[in-house]
């Protein structure tokens, strides 16, 4: 009977630990969701900045190529979005 009580107490302790882990997993899932949303926002700002500077960058490269007697060379920057970051 004593072994049974010890074993039951041990199992109860393990169960409490697992229940605590479930709560922690839920909190971590929420944190991951928040960080993914922040990442998406930052990625969109970065993509917009890239789209803004691309035409000027293209022109500067074309000007440099012309100075190198490579006026017929062409450069086109094509910025495309990935389907999903993660």
C-alpha cells in the first residue's frame, strides 16, 4: 500500500508538471504569433523601401555602365514577394 501511495504521489507530481508545461506552451505560441506579426510588418516596410530605391539604383548602374562604354547593357531590378516568410 505504501508503494502505491508513493507511486500515486509521483504520478500526480508529473501530471502537475505537464499541465504547467501546457500553459507555458500556450504562452510561447502566443509570443511566436506576435513576433511573426512583427516580422511580417518589418518585411513589408523593407520591401517597400526596396521598391522605392530600385528605379534610382537601376539608373545609377546604367550611368556607370555608359561611362564604361557599355551603353547598350541593360539592368532591370525585379523585386518579388515570397509567398510566406515562415
